[in-house]
């Protein structure tokens, strides 16, 4: 049994992404994921549920990241930095391919197409804080809808 549990609370999804917040013992960070597209690979947020998260080295990010285990029909889902998570087929920008991003603050920002959309900010700082808070140790992540 895992001794640590974090919870991600999600707001309703839109084409601009799925915002929310991640909590762990009273500490919280903004979260952003892709819109809900029925768990389709590379275009959808992670399904509601409980997941084990393990630390792994990401060759892409060249650093340790948390990796969600056993997401049905999906692989290589990480918690990492990003600013945008919109539906690219609808003209929004995304830095995600199904992963979860954390930020210190949230709002709207102009994307590379000149369109304002949901965004999170100070994402690398938030992810670094989260990694330190979790002490780079395996934990359970519960994802819930608000």
C-alpha cells in the first residue's frame, strides 16, 4: 500500500483544455490537461480513477518525472511542465500529448496562433516543487471531477 496520496480535482473540460488543481496535504498546484476525448491516445486527458505514479527518467525532458502506471489503453503519461493543452484540431495550442501539467498560477494567454486560451504559468517551478514535496517517491494519484 502506498503511503502518499495526491488528488487531482478537475473542472469541466473545454476545447481549450481541462483545468483543475492537484493537492497533497494542503499544498496545491494548478493543473492542465488536454480536453476529454474519451481517452484517445495523444488527444485526451487521463480518465478519472486511481493510478500509481512512479519516478522515471524522461529522455525527452532530460530529468526525473512522475509516470502514471496502468492507464487503460495508454502509455508514457507523465507529470511535467507545459503552458497550453488545447484541442489542436480546433485551433488551440498544446504542449501536451496526454500528460498532466502543473503550474503556480492559471489564466489566459495568447497562443502561437494569436488566440487567447486557458494556460498555466510557472510550470517548471510547480513541477519541481511537486517533485520535491513528494520526495521523488512513488504515490497514489486520485483523479476526480468537480
